[in-house]
């Protein structure tokens, strides 16, 4: 295999040249502040408005729903904390404005134990600082939250459900339209972290109140994301100041990265159907070869390629294994020697040597969870590269087996 094969796009996808070219004018000549009411600010303001509308079109939402953030983590924080506190404030106003009526406080949040750290930390903050109570719905062994489990978790005081669209560690895809519909039957807000879904799964028609995206997963530079929250939903801002982003996130907007994000997202969406079908086939072959030739390897997350209703069971570019006869870190080092880059799981658990909270929540023993390796393919991968990657995994496992024999 010539060159280095990068199989960690769940952490960061290659930056698209088109996104950089779209951003450049707003890093150079068109440097004005978009809030300035003069000629230098007018061009950046128009570019920001255009970028917002382009993102909204991909999501099937309105431009007024789009808030640009610094990335997916901030988008999760703004959606979860902002909506929970915003709904609480609205409830107080209603109870004070109607004589003789009392609005029961909604201070309960439903999530699951396999969510991204940004979701879990936001929920924990609400519980620790603001007194919210939390229910973590137990997923099935493949990482699925069933409609029945969600229905049982919702209470009269539930204000918000936050469940991910595609899990970043195991790739399992949730039936978000059905889950959001269950929440809405009880008047509960629904948020989904869609960071890993962008470019691989449909982003419109989900029926959610809010979703989060990160630019560096679709080919924009790092440092830009979107919290898409319906304009009708009250949101308590996390960053206070001049009232930019319709009052939801103060601070001078990063016009260049907003334009880059819109460009990258449009391109990812335009390529999605073709890329998903092609990469899924390469990924499925890769999984079959690895499982058939590496003793002790097993696939984590959804086992099939499609659910009963035809939805993808896991994102098309994702394969994650535990190599129970060895060490995940050892496998990664052997793969690096063979010029293949993968990961041991989430890139957001900085410096942690603890087993994956996702895998342990699914019942995988801690010592086995520490053998996990995640492969996430770029949209440009070829069949030959997929086969070369599988051979590298087999060779790495054989090398480790002989060294420990």
C-alpha cells in the first residue's frame, strides 16, 4: 500500500479545498465586522446571511433557526442547556401571568449513557447547578434506544430529550423521527447530536426541535459548528454580550468559517447518496474480511447494514471492533507501522486511558472495551484501499499474536 491511509474521519475529515477558497475573501479583503453599518461590514453581513440560509436549506429548517458556534461541543451545550433553561424561564412567566393557575416545573431530562461527552456533561451541569433530574435510558446491546424505552422514561415533568443520531464510537443510527415524535406527544422538546450523521445520513425531515453539527466532520476547518434550534423555542444564551446570532450567541461572528461550513455542508450533502452507497459496500467487505481472519475480533454496535424499515443500522463509513485477544493500542501501533491510521474511539476524551463509556454501557467488560479500535472511512476511499486496510489489520493481529505466543 502506497501512501498513508487515513481512517479516522469521525475525529476530523480532510478539509475541502472549496471550503478554504470560499473562506479566503473574508480572511483577507472583506475583513469588516458584519455588525458594522458601513460598506466594510455590508459584504461580510451579506455573506453571513447567505451562509445561514444555505445551511438551513440542507437541514430543511429556516435561516432564523441557525446559530453558528465554535463547534459541535458548543452546539450541544447551547441546545441542551439553553433550551432547558429557556423552557424553565418560560414556564415561570406563564405561571405568573395566569391568575389561579400553576404550571408544574419541568426539570427532568432524558438522555442515554452512550451519548457524546458534550451531551452528558451538559446534562450533568443542569443537574448539578440547576437541580434538574436525569433519566438515562438503557440502550440495547447494539446501542439502540427503543421507542418503548423512551416512552417509559418520559414523565409529566420532562422538558427535554437528547439522543444522538449516529453514535460516534460504534456508528449505530437512531430512528430519530420516531423518537422525536414520541417526545412531542407529551409536549417534550427533542435534541439530537447529528455531528457524525452529516454527509452520510439525511439531515432534513427529522422532526426535531434542535440538532448539532460540527464543521470539521464534513470538510470545513475546525472551529465552526451549528446549533440549529427552532426559532419558536425559547433559548437561554450561554454567551452574553451584543446580542449577535438573534440573541442566542453574542460575539462577533466568524464569517469566514461560517461560509466555509456552508460550502462544505452543501458539497457533503450533494455527494451523500453516491458516497454512502459506495463506501457502505467497501466497509461491509472490510468488516467481513476482518471478522473472518482475526481470531477474537468482534464488531461493536449494530450488526446488520440496515434496520427493519430500511434505514441504515450504522453510518455507512463506520466499522468498530474489539480485538479481545490483544490490546487496542497495540493494534493501532501496528497499523501505524503499516501506514494505516485509525483510532481507539472518541477523540474528545482527551488523555483518558479509561475504557469507553459507550462500550461499558452496552455490557462490554472493561478489559475488553480497552481493546476497541474504530475505523471511519473517508468518502474518497476506493475498493483497493479498503482491501489494503483489511490486510493491514490481519497482518497487525498476526504480528501481535506471534509476539505474545
